[in-house]
C-alpha cells in the first residue's frame, strides 16, 4: 500500500488540530508553572506539590472552559474526514 498525497495531507491536518487543541491548555500550565516557580524562588518554599497542584487545577479549568471550542474543532475535522471516505 503506497502513501499518496491525500494521506499525507490528512496526517498533517490531524497534527495541526492536535496542536491547536493542546496549545492553550499547555500554555496555561506553563504560565502557572512559571508564576509558582517565581513565587517559590522569592519565598524559598521548595515543595513539589506547590507546583503540581495549581498547574493541574488551571489546566483542568482551561480545558473545561475551552470544551465547546475543542468539540467544534473536532466535529469540523470529523466532517472533513468523512468527506474523504469512499
């Protein structure tokens, strides 16, 4: 089975959708991690859970807020995939 241009285009589009969906959630986690690290360096509190818990909470909240947008992107992409089906 050979690889044609339509398969490569679908894979490329899939990776772009994944990046578009994951980027805001990861950016929020990174921002909170930087803020918490900055606060830890100022206060010299070096507890591991202090960085982990706020990141997870913020990432869950961002994912919940963006859920309609994420669902719309996935439905749109699924529609495009069904158009390629024979």
